[in-house]
C-alpha cells in the first residue's frame, strides 16, 4: 500500500540536523501506519477489532473485546460512533464540508486527529474515507471530504455515518513558537486547517502559504481573519527567505517532491 503524503514539521533552530529531520519524518510515518492499521481493521497489535452494537446520536461504543484499541493521542482511545449529518455544503470546487452531531467525539478531537467514515447501509465505497476536521463548535464537528468521493454523495442531512475516531497523532504546538508558517499544495491544505485555526485562537501569528491552480486554492474567506493567507502559482517559488526567517515553526503538507524543494 503506497502512501504518498505526510505532514512535515520543521523546527528551524535545528532544521539542518539529520536526526531532527528523521524524527519529524518518523512522526509522520507513525501517523500513517496508524491509518493503515485502522483501514485494515486491526487494533493495536491484537488483531481484528470487534465492538458492541453501535448506539445512536454519536455516543461512543465499547472498546474491542480483547481490550486492544488504537490510541489517538493524549491516551484517547479510538472508538466506534454513529453520527447524524446535520449539514452538507460545497466549500469550493472539489471539496464539501460535512457537519455532524458528535458530542462525545468533539470533546476528544485535537489538531492532528482525523476520522475514518463509511455509510453503514452499504459497502459502496468499501473502504472507509478519511475525514479531516475543519472546526469544532460545541457538540458539532465540521469535516472536509472530496466532492467526487462516493461517500460525499450519500452523506446528506439526516444520514447516519459510521465513524472510527479519533485517529492520528495530536500535534502540540511549542509554547515558545509564536510565529507559525503553514505550507500546502492544493487540497493538501486540509490536514493543516484545524491546526492553523487552533494556533490563531491561541494568539500566535499564523501565515498560510498555498500553492496551486485557481481551482485548487482554498477560499480565503473561509479562514479566520487573524490568519494571513498568501497564494503562489505552481511555477513560483514556494517560500521566500523572509518567510523562512520569520517562522518559529513550519508545517507542510504536500507531495514528496515538494518536500525536497522545501
């Protein structure tokens, strides 16, 4: 199974350290290995997971019968949920947002987490879909999904989704990092948006630099007004030396060749 994306974190004071770069990449690999295990239906190291019947209104189910569960960070266990879709909206050309009622899950979601979702009434699509959180408002979580995904067509208001969450490794921002730079290519900005809004809400200076064609670029009006947003064309230089010197931390989400450029 080839996985071609990861989130890369750079600590600029030690960016030239091979050991530091390796630790950053390993953190991304662990995040994806967890996704791979969840997609295959395993839990921790204990094999196939089984759950009690799923309750409605997005209340958490029991953990696997043998006690093995995936950890989503901060010792939060992955659980099974049935969550009603409250709203489905077109965000931009190729992305839709799904707002779900998830009071239990909303308490445990952190930047860096994601969910795996499917329609419990069908096996089309067969594999669960990755949902990235965009925002959390009390009991409701807004997720993003590709508009072309078969699940997007089925996830209408009132439909119940079968979720496994939280998955991934939560990202804790260093208290000393006051100026955060986020770099993304096209729709790969989605895994970074929740973290960017979280950083802005903590009073940090946030700059988001997006590169791609006009149809790929995230709409500026959907970002927190406190976030500075710059768009560069695919043929332009991604980051200026001034931006790199300005940032205490850089978080990037792009294809592998772009990481080499960074």
